[in-house]
C-alpha cells in the first residue's frame, strides 16, 4: 500500500508518460502552486525543464496560460478543495502558450485531488489536458463562451439595476416585437414602451436591437 506522496508519484509518473495527453501534478501551498511533475510531452511543448517549472512557482501560470480564463476555474477549484473528495473532478477549457507557436493553443483539461494529508486536506492536484485546436469548431466555441462570460461579468451590475418592467421590455424588443405589440402584450401605452426603450438604451449604453438581444441572451431572458 502506498504510504506517502513520493511513493504514489513514483508509481504514477511511469503510467502518466503513457497517456495521450499532458499530465501535471501541482503541490498546494499558501500563495503557491508549484509544479512537482509534468509528463515529458508537456515539458517539450513548453520548452522548459521540470526544475525550471518548479522554480517558477505560481508564475508558471502567468507565463504559459491566458489568465482571462482563470476566474471561473478558480471558483471551481476552491469548491473542489473545500469538498475534499478525491473522486470529484471538473473539466475546463484553457489557452496554453507553446514554445514554437505565437498564438494560444486551446486545451480541454480535467482536474482532481491527487494526494491528501492525514486530516483530509488536499496537498496535491493532478491535471490531464488535451489540445483541441485541430478540432476547428471547438476553439471557436470556446472563444465565444469566453466572450459571453466576460460580457456577463462586465455588465451584470447594469442589468441588476433594471426594474422588472424594463427587463420585460428588453426581452420583447430582443424578440423583435414592435412598440405596439409590446404595449398590447404588457397592457401599457405605446408612449410608456418607448420611454422604457429610451431608458434601457441609456442605462445599458446600447442603441441597436442586436444589443438588446445580446443582453437578453446573456441574462437568460430569451
């Protein structure tokens, strides 16, 4: 039976080299996220040695990953660590910088707890990731999801400051309804609808029906 982390890693690392993706093991320390293992495929793609990665600590992420992707990842990671369940996993998209490519390379990764202290506190994580850039539709979808998520975060405060009636008008405009149709459906006057439309444009800083629809989609009104 494996007694400690080092024994477990020694057994695991030989198997990790046979896996088709890149395998990474990180040590969890306060204000640090040190790499203690990466399969040779990953080291070659990044153009670094394991010792160099280990010396970088948390700066490893700043150098090789697009940190615009990290906010949602960190929310899920904190939940994973709080739950302390070694069988729990979550999957995510991330953009990686290879040594010989200027553009980011989209990957899909999955992460779980690799090792825990005697009291159950996670001490190490393992991640397996696979490039998806050769599947042309997936990077495009990932880019759209990232843009939609960014739009949601940046504009949430404006949306939450809208009243219930204004949100109803926003939804109906996004669906292509005319002011007369909206007035009839909501049982209000056309003048009131037009006032709502004017106020919505001002509050949200928008001018076109396309932008009405963008907000409606982002906040699940349609």
